[in-house]
C-alpha cells in the first residue's frame, strides 16, 4: 500500500473527483447488469449479465482511486491491448473487446464458471491426475501466449488460474492488477520488421509481484525477465500443489528474497516420501536459481509433465480438437475484427468483417460490424450500404434498432440531417429507451439551431442512463445555447462527477464561467482541460480567450 499512497500523493489536482464505480444491480451502458463486484490491488471486476446476448461476462477496469494516476492508467491500457491481442485459446481467459464507460476503459472478458486453482487447493489436497492435467493445460496456454505475442505474465499463481466445472484450466490476469509496463510494442507476436520479438521488462518496472512466486531475477532491479521467470512461478505452484505448502516462507520480504535467491528449496520427496517418481526432477528444474538452468520454454516443461502422466497414468493428456467449419471461421474473423476495432485498427477490422461476410453472408451482425468499421475510416456511404444490406437479412430486434441509429449517425456525418432524424425516429419507434437515438436527435436539433428541442432529447437520454458523461455534457452545451450559464455549470459538473478526465466538459465549464464573468474560474477550468488534452482546440482557444492575449498556451 505504500506504493499506492506514494502514487496518489503525486496528484496536484485541487478537486477530489474520482468518477463512478458501479454496484450490484446497476446496469452499465444500458447493457450489462452487474451481478457481483470484485476488487484487487488496482483492478475492479464486474460480473455482469449481457442483456444483449443473454450471456454472463466479466468486465475489468481500474479502481476510481487511480483516476488521476496517469502512469497507472497508461499501464492498464497497454496491458489491456496486449491481452486483447492474445485472441482465443481454450486455456486463456479471452478478452473480447475494450469499451469506454464513464471515461474509463473496460475490458469485456469471457466469464469462467468455476473456481480459481487457489480455491480448489483450499478445499483439500489435489489428486496427482488433477495437478498434472492443470499444469499441462497452463503450459498450453502460456506457450500460446509466448508464440502469439511473446508475452510474459509476471504474476502466474494459483489465484490467476480459473478451473471450469469440466476441469479446464484457464490463465487470467496478464499483469493488469499489477500495472506492469512493457518495453516494446507487440503486434500479433511480431515487431514492425515482422521479426520475432521478445517482450522484456525489468523488475523495477513492477508495482509489485506476488512475493511467494517471484523468481530471483524479479527481485533484482534492472534484471531482464523472460519466459523462465514464469516457469519459476510454475515451479512454485507445482511444489505447492504436490506438497501442500510453499517451498519458501518467511515473515518479511527481505528474508523471503534471501531464501529464493540463495537457499535451495527442500527436496519435494523428502518432505513427502509418497511423492510420485519423477516429480522431484520437474519441480527442482523449474526452481533453479539461474534462469539458464530452468526449462527454457513451456513446451519443454509440458514434455516432461506429459512423460510423468504417461508413466504414472498410462497415457498423455490429449489436446482438444478444434472445429474448422465455415461458420466457425466466420465467427473467429468477426471476433478478430472486434479486437481490431477495440484497438483502433480499423483497416484490419474492415478486412476481417469483409471476410466474415464472404464466408457467411446471411449474418446481419457481420454487416453491422463492417459498417461500424467503415464509419471509423470515414467511409460513410459504404457504411450506409452495409447497414441497408443488414436490414434485409431479418436482423434481431436489437440489431434492427442499432442499425437504424447507426445509419442515423452516418447520415449525420454527411450532414444529411433530415435522413438522420428519420433513422433516429425509426430506432425510437422500435425502442423508446434507445439512449443513443435520443442523443442523435439532440445533435440534429442542435445542428438545426433548435437548442430547446435538443435539450429535451438529451434530458430524456439522461434519464435512461444517468452515468453517461456525454449526455450530461451535451445538456450543458445545450444550456449554453439557451443562455443558461448557471444551469450549464450544473450539467458539466454532473458529467465530471462521472468522468473527471473529460476535457470537453472542463471546456464547457470554462465557457459557462466566462458567460458569468468569472474569469479566474474560467481560467482554472480551461487549464484543467489543456492539461488533460493539449491538442483539444477548444481548450487552446479557451485559454487564449480568457487570458485576453490571443496567444497559444505553452
């Protein structure tokens, strides 16, 4: 906690706005019904019901107390991107998309029914078969992570392995809770020259690891970390599962570090004489003090674990077969396209969605996603064609509503305001509670210089989702157009309570203060906006205006 206190003490913000955290029973973004809330060091996880797909998902973000810790936010976002790039593997918890809610990035993830490996260990000693099978599956997942993105987990431990009721082990939490930084940008496992690239981070980059599982090199600042650091952690896990205790325990970090770095671990078979033959070799090789003396890959470790399994149980653990039907290929391409969209790689997303529509042309969802990616590339007419085609494919009611308001946005971008209003009305005729359609109507009315009607549309949207900062900000700007500066201040404040880092709301607040002749307050608001986004033209011009110099701020 000392590290957290030190980080938080660096904030020089006069206000204490932290943003919102949701509780059980809340509906996030009019889509996710919160069923449970879990917190870690930095992370915040909502277990929620996706009301659109009727599936349970996990949504991970960072806690509100980190709102003004820029390094923590940057590290969370960077790790989230790496996790997204991992894609789908049976032994890794899949991250499906990144969405911004209340100003924070949220990773929407596969929900794993079952318990953590830690919980299974608490319930009693695991059978040899279960230990070996879980370990082999962890090797499969970790080797895939290295092959796919050359990723180092840095916090492999029983708490970060989920086990389904069917006995499938899935690795989760790729460093997110610890906020570890990486030293190179990863792109599907290759660098910009398309060469294999290894992520190397240093112990000094970490907020902190899980002490009982950290390798000797993780405890030495400036020491490069690689695959072998995770293999050491795997060795600690194997020891703990097979023996029922950790190889090293000490009351202080300094003493524990000394043990891990300098003292050989107790020989497992001496602690448990009934330990099966061959286990000593595997565990002690994982726990070698020097990285070069350990297994050099999870493939190597899996090979020996499979030998143990075959020697003692008669057969190796078979890898699960994967279906390669056209429908499966199309679904995989669609999922990959969503990942590219989440990472703002829109050309790659368009390619994936086009391939998905070619393999399965009758799925409205794929055409809808294609249209959204085309909008991101400013190809509005192409997007409209995609939406129109999707509407001919008998989409679900929810998809039909989305297609109409998405078409409205494309018409709006083309400044075809009458057509945009018709699309938003079509969406609202199907679902009066579609907040995005109300927001679209408000924008169209504002463009038509009808601020009163715009405000009424925004006001209705705010009742549908009071935790949407964009809605409150829009009400603030509509109030400014109605010459109601005091009322505008209230709405901008509401937006900032939800998302304190919304630079546009700080700008709106600055304009409201200017209208009220409160130049000092206006200056502070514009300075806050400029600090958050130095490229925001409204912040730059607002500072120049309030200073009365016309000079661009430095």
